[in-house]
């Protein structure tokens, strides 16, 4: 065996050269791998005794993409595209053997080999679109030629992987193998040699793209079908253009188009934002004061208190991860109703072919319902998910303190309330923390882990591990009203409610926020959530627009009317002039002089306070780092990932511009807009949130 670089070795097995890639942890295609492949191919081609070449990876996976350490830096030669061109042009058959994942550049490597085999668990994908990019080493040009442009469009614009069986059916790979992968690859190579099989160069294949040449309908229809899901994103449209080039241009010209598009995106704002988010999400679970070797408790059984919308969704998360749940309600009919909703949700999933009915029954069998909290005496983790009432939560935790075993973790799903107050009621405050799920809890990816003043490092580490098991993006925050996400969100809501009294109307505000990139504006969102959430009829005094709506029974989507009208069960908001009249009349009664408000003012008054509050949260140490707030807002509040999150976006707008606007609004509207000290400090130093020290 010859070690050509630190990551690539070449070994001759009879008349077959085996290129072994070993670049832990995921065999990323860094310079040592690229250089090693290039050298290996050259040596194998020059050696007359070599009749075929096998490429295989060591470790837990095939090449899982580019080396993220090289992101944002000039690519050191040889670039991946050049290496792959040399590989495909090789006049000796190249067989690639895949296990684990072949993603991004790893997938493009697979596409340049002449024959492809894989184990049954292998996955293949081009996820570059999720970084605001397109494949840049021939992926958009080769994939359509092997699987057809329709399949290629779906794979490239979504970035989602396909399994080995689907890859085989589509023609992407030649064979699925069992047993030792290298021996199977050598056997396949011997067959190629013995039968003198012709080299299958994907770049020369045209049979699957030929029927679509000169027919733009495929691409027009695909754009139309994807319009809603790709709204605002640059990369998906760029993917479509690149695949179109593969169909309508010679291969070499298509490569030129791909390269040009790739470079434009790489230098663009959206990819910078999406790459920022990529790193932010991977950084979020790293806490500076929690050593990697901190003990983690084994969570084998979970208790959930409350079988309503949140409790049911939380229960489903754990059951889906194979962790049994004891679900507690105060009354049997409440419990039965909650279990019925969970079953219905699973049955809907099964009706869509995403689960079998046997799977539904297995999940339901993992849920033990009870109306006595004594059933929680043997659980490892309890999550209280009742409504936001501190007295009720304190009563529950007082009982849990006597019922649960001493090493059980006690968590509250509270959105706003003080975890320290709750923890201090127990004789185990080190085992108490907040686990704030977002609704619907079985769908939303975000989980705020609220660290109390006395929460132990072991409990915090365990909570982070639990987040991974139930496939959540867990972000650790400190204790304050609303924690991080809701504290920032409250500022936007307050300004939305104020600005409609000054002259804007709900439709204009929603249009501005939707155009910014959110899935919906604040008033359409209120209708979706339910305007009556937290409203109490007996205490209502008609002192806000919200109270007036609730007093009229306009609770939002569920009642068919709120800030908007809804017809025949549709979720599409319809403008209601009577609400405009209600708002205008309310302003007049309260002597508020209305005026025309420009869209830009609406945007600044709703979004800049979010950034400002984020800065205060960082100042106070509630969040570990600025990028954690970006992760929270992308996953919990619909902030468009192509804008990176509020703190990243603020740097792109310029903190000095935000500061100037906040100071202007402060003079007009008061200290609601008072700039955070951190923003003032960063502006005075010519810095941004990106320049804050990494935690």
C-alpha cells in the first residue's frame, strides 16, 4: 500500500488498483483527499498491470461532501471539478463502492465513476441548495443524464437524499450488495474486466435528456409546482436553470453555466446567510462551561402532564423516538380526548403512506394514560405541559417533588414563567429546568432548554441529548420573561398592534412582513394561533382591538373570522372592511391621529426592536451567543433562512443604520425604542454581532 497523502492510499490487488479514502469523521473532500485521488488516478493509469480501479472509503461513511473548513476560502488546487474531469476521462474502468452517505461533492464523485455499487443502507444526495448554492462540480449536468431531468430537478432543488433502492430503480447505481463492500467491489471490477464492459461515462449519455430538449414546459411546470415552497430563495431557481442547461446544451457548455451560477451564488448574500446558519446550528449545542465528558442520564421513560395540544405533541415526539410515555390528565374524559387526538394524528400520517397501521398501534401501545400523578413515580423525566398559570404549575411541581424518584428530571414547558421560582419549591432544584416546545410540538423543530440558576451540568447535558434523540434543534437559554424567542417576538407583536392604531391596517402590515420573507404576517398569524389564547371573557373591557374581536366571537381561523374572514374551512385570509372600520373608530375614540405609514417604517418598527431585544438578551447572558438567537428565530418564528436570522441580518443592514433608526423612533415614540447598550458599543467600535467573541 502506498500512502499518497495523509487521507488517501493506493493499494494494488492483482490487476485492480484500490483507492482508499480515510479522512475522519466524514471523509470530506478537502485538499488532501482531492490531491490524493488525482495522484492515485495518474499512477493507476500509468501502471500497465492495472486493468480497473476501485474507489472506497474507510470509516462510517462515504464522502459526505465538501470540507466545511474550506468554506469562504479560496479553493486550493486541484479543485474538485478538475479532479472529477480527470477521473471520468480515465481510460480504465473506475468502480465506486458506497456506504453511508454520498452527499454533495461525494455524490458528484460517484457520478463521475463508470460503475457504482452500494450497500442497502447507503444514501445519495446533492444538498447544496440548503446552503444557498447549486452543485458546483458537475452535479447539475450529470445527474439529469443518469436519472432523467424530472427526478434530477426534485433531488437538486430539495436537497433531500434518496436511499439505495430508489437509486437503483432510477439508474443512479448499478447494484446493491451485501457483505464485505470491498470484496464486492473487487468482484464487480473483475466482472467488468472479464466481460470487457464498455466504460459508462455519464457526461456522454443523452437518452434520458433528449426527449426534453427544446421543451421548456417541464421547467415551467416545475417552477409553478414549487412556487410556494421556494418563495424568496435564489438557489432553487438557479438549480432549475442549471438542469435546463444540462438538457439544452452540450455537456461542456452546461458545465460552464453551472460554474457561473455557482460562483454568483457563492458570492451572494443568500448563500452567506445560509452558510452562517449552517454553522450556527452546529454550534448551538456547545456550551463553554459544560465539558464534553459531563455525565448524561439515561432517559428510558418519560412522563407528560397535560394531554392538550402541547402535551399530546410532546408525547408524540418521545414515542416516535421509541421512548415510552406516561400521559397524565386531571379527568378521564380529558385524557381520552387527548389520546384520541394523538391516534388521529398518527392515522392521518398512515393514510398518507408515511406509516403503517401497525406502526400506529405500536406507537399508541407506548403511551400509558393515567389520571393519578402517582403513575409518574418510575419515570426518568417529567414534562409539565399545562396552561400558563404559575399557581397551577407550582402545585404540580410540589406534588412531583414527593412522587418522582430523586434523580428524575422535572421540566416545565412554560413559555414565559420563571423556572427558578418553580425549582425553588422542590428539594432538587438542580434537577429542574424548562423544556419549551413550540407548537405544534410534534412538528416544530425548535426546543428552548431553559437553564435555571441551580440546574446541574449533568441535567443540562442530558436535556441536550434528549433534544437530539427526539430530533429537535435544542438551544440553551437563561431565565427571564419569555426567555429568548418569545421575549424578542413580544416586541414585534407590540409594535404591530400599535402601528395599526396610528394609521396602518392589518393587511398592509402583513403584506410588509410577508414580503420580507416570513410565511405570514403578524395578524394572519394571530388568526391561525387563535386570538382568544389567554383571553378571559369576564375580565375583558374592550380596551384593545384584540379584546373587541374576542368579544364579538372573532377568535381567528377556528371561528371563521378574526382580523380576516375565512370561508368554507379555507385557511386563506380574506380582507374584511369592517375590521378596518373598527380599528379606525377605535383610534378616533382614543384620540390617536392616524396618518399614512410607509412600508419601510412598518418594517423597521417591527423588525428593529427584535434585533434590539436580541442585543439586550446577549448583554444579560440569557443567550450563549448571537447566532443562537438566529437559530431560534429561523426554527421557531419563521425567519427566512436565506436572511440568516435577525442578528446576522442586522450586520448586513448595518448596526449603525439600525441605531440611527432606533434613536429616531425613540424621540418620537419613547423608550420602547431605546437602543441596547451593546448596539451602541458595537457601532462605536465599528463592529457587528459577528465580531463578538465565540462562547
